[in-house]
C-alpha cells in the first residue's frame, strides 16, 4: 500500500460532512514536494502518482474524500454555514509515531459548501501557505503542514485577472475548528455535537473527559499559541472562529504576515479596516473565540446555568495562561530564564523604544547587543550578567530568518513567471531559522520593497 489511510472522520455521523470528488484538471505537475514529511507519514510514491493524487485527478486506494461542514464568526459576524468550500479531505494516516494526520487537498474543485466560490486556489497563496506553514513548523509553532504543491495547468480567475491554478496538500492533526462546534450547536444537532466532542477529545486531548475539561485544554492551547505568534511578530490576519483550530494549530495562511518594523497595532490584511486582527489584539480575539466555543458546548450540559458559570471561569483563565507564556517567552528573547522583579519593566522599556524607533522586530531581538538603545543596553547587560548562558538562550529563541512579506511576494512573482528558484532558496533557508546567517534574506525590505497589505484574494 502506498498510503495507509484510516479515515475516522468519515466514520462519524453523516450530518458532519459531505462525500465529494475532486474535479479533474488538465495538466497536473509537481511544483514542490516535502520529502521529510512524506517520510514521517510513510507516504512513498512515484513522481507521476504525486501529480495525479495531489491534484485530485486520481484517488489513492483507501481515500474516502469528504468536505467538512462548519460555521463561524467572520470579523465578528455570524455566518451559519461555511464548510470546506475548496478543500477536500482525502483521509487520515498515522505517522511513524502513531499520531493521526489529515491529508487534505486545498483547491481541488467545488463542494456543496462552495457557495459562490470556484473551489480553486491560485499559485500565489498555495506557495505562500507552503512556505509560511513550513517556516512556522521549523520555528517551533504548532501549525498545519504542507506536503505538496501541484500546478493544475488551468487558469483561475481572480480580481487581478487569470492566474495559474494550483492545489496545496495540507497535512494537519485535524481540521476541527471552533466553527465546527458552532455549526452543530446552532442547528440544534446535539448528537453530532457530542460525537464531535468525543472524536476531537480522542484526537487532541485524550485525558479530557468533560466539555469543561475539553474547553480548558483549548483555552490553554490557544493562549500558548498566540504568545508564540507575538514572540515572532506574526500577524494571522483572519482570526475568524472558522480559522480557530481547537487543537491549537495555526491554520489558514491567507492574509498573514510577519512584521518587519515593530508596531504594536500593525495590521496587514487589506480587508481588516477596523484593526480587529491587529498584532496586539490577537490575544483578545483568541479569548473571544474561546468564549464562542464555550457557548457552542453549552447544549451538552444538562444544567446550563451552572455550565455558564463554570465555562466563563475557564475562559477567563485565558488571560493568566497567555500572560505567563508571553512573559516566559519574551524574557527568554532578552536572555532571561530566571525571572526576577523588574524584568518585565526592562522588557517593556525595550519594546517601547523599538516601537518609537520602528526597529526591525526580528533583527533587533536577534542582535540585541548591537541595538541602538545605549541606556537600555547598559541596564540589560548588568541584568543578564546574572544569567547562566543568555547568548545561547537568545540564539535558540530569536530566529535569524523569518518569511518576510517582500521575499514571499518576490518568490510568488518568480513562480508565476515559471522560475521556482526563489521558492527553493527561501524554503530551504527557512528550514533552519535559528542558524546564524546574514544575507539578503535576513534584511528588512528597502522602502520600495515594503508590502503594505496582504490580500484575502486567495
Ligand atoms: P477562508 O477565508 O479561507 O477562511 O475561507 C472562508 C470560507 O470561504 C470557507 O468556507 C472556504 O471554504 C470558502 N472559500 C474560500 N475561497 C473559496 C473558493 N475559491 N471557492 C469556494 N469556497 C471558498
Ligand atoms: Mg479558513
């Protein structure tokens, strides 16, 4: 067998998904293939099969393709039915360590949840997600992964005009979102809601044995995830509840971006007019998303009033968990592993000066000794003299390289013109983000290279 599928979601109640078939494309060709991930997943294929299977033109034995239904709050507005409009779950596999992963095609054609969409993706967002999600993984952030990018040979029509079509094969420990729970709660399907809770607990939190317990795990996972995002200057851009993963993975790399110059309220997404998903607002939004999950779990409780009280308390736990994670990670970023009074003031003072100076977020932390803040540095040097090995701590947590917007845009432009070399170079460099390097890939954008906004036009 070439892919050993074991499709547990497709065995759940029928209300939870629709059986679908990918739509054939004219000329599938592999653009990128993640061999280390394929090895982990025990996927061993000939090149011709990679193109056929991961474009959707042929189904590997054992696949049971489905589209999952979910709902969600998009920019705070309730949408009663979203679902996989351009994603098709081929099935699940167990990796070498026995952990379960979804194998999902993104951009493989329409599904019952496509609404007005074409079910397709174009090359740009496919390569963006490939590069950024794999970079996130290398940076130690929980995330969906990328197994393959396959060109389809068919154009996709977007605002900019016709663009080359592509399919991304996304791998994830699940694709279960806050919005998946919201869907079954909102339609009053308590049986499916309960089945979903059992399934999700078994996959992500096997020790959780009540809705409250499950919620507490999600709150912790989300709080720790957002602390990691902030520590890397990452802005997700579209933290809708349908993009809030209950396993605490980063999912949906649409309008995301890593900050160059530090600004606490930086926004990149071209459709985020109010700054709802700004850098510094991400903890508030993640907590709000957890509150929506809590609401969706209420129908599983006989005594709702009591559940409202206990769930509220659990959701209020988000703040302290987030702050502890944030403080721990950010203090490490300035070389401190044995916190003492005054350390957070030292950190906050640095961040204030960085914001005023519009200092490059990544490079400032990576080269703190060279930062142009002399008074701060004197105080900091005295403080870390008491730390065991601050240099090693900082080098292991402050990356030398992140996927900068302008590099991603340049990589996409080249790929559209048929040149995959910038993709290869960027992707290869990002596989070892903590290794010392000092070249054009680590440099902030020149003024004419700055990307002002990232687009949802995916
Ligand atoms: P996203 O903004 O990617 O989180 O997607 C929000 C919803 O829109 C999800 O239900 C997607 O499946 C759907 N969607 C996005 N793009 C397309 C497309 N090109 N065709 C069909 N559905 C889409
Ligand atoms: Mg999404």
